C-alpha cells in the first residue's frame, strides 16, 4: 500500500511539474487545424487563383494521370507501339471515345476527372507517338 501511494504521489507530482507549453495558444491551435488544401468550385470568386492557367500538354496529363497504368502496362494498358497498333487500327475517334468514357479495365478519363476532352486527346497523341 505504501508503494502504491508513493507511486501515485510521484505520478501526480510529475504531471503538475510539467512546464507550460506555449504551443497550446489559441493561434497555434488554429494554425494546426487549418485544412491542408482547398476545393475549387466553378464560379467561386475566392478561389480564382486556383483556376488552371490553360490547357495542359499531353505529356503533363500523361505524367499526372496516365503513367501509372500506361507506363507499367498494368491491367493490360498499352505502353509500346505494338500494344497501340491494334487500338489505333480502330480509329482515333474510337480511341478517344474509349478514353473519355472508359473501356474494359480503363476508368472514364483514365482517372483524370478534371481533364478536358482536348487534354485527353493530347495525352493519347503523346502516348501513341512515344
């Protein structure tokens, strides 16, 4: 019982003796609770700086959204000229339609939901030429 009492006294003294932490000020707490990112809603004036400056190049779209599958060949995604040959034989319009709407294992827009149709077409052109 004496050991238990001594242990409790030691723990309570240690807890009270902790120095005051200045990082718990109201301003510091607000700083830590700020969101990491923000969401841009079309028509929102406060997020005008987040509007893309212009269309991305085919290479930019490829690196950001397409490379994960088309760079590795995951799930049968075409990555070499031989892989693309059969798809190109169907025509560029069919290829673009499949890229925009999804086909087999490829999700719609290849997971680039903020890409325009022109950006998707530029990415296809980049992939088929390289």
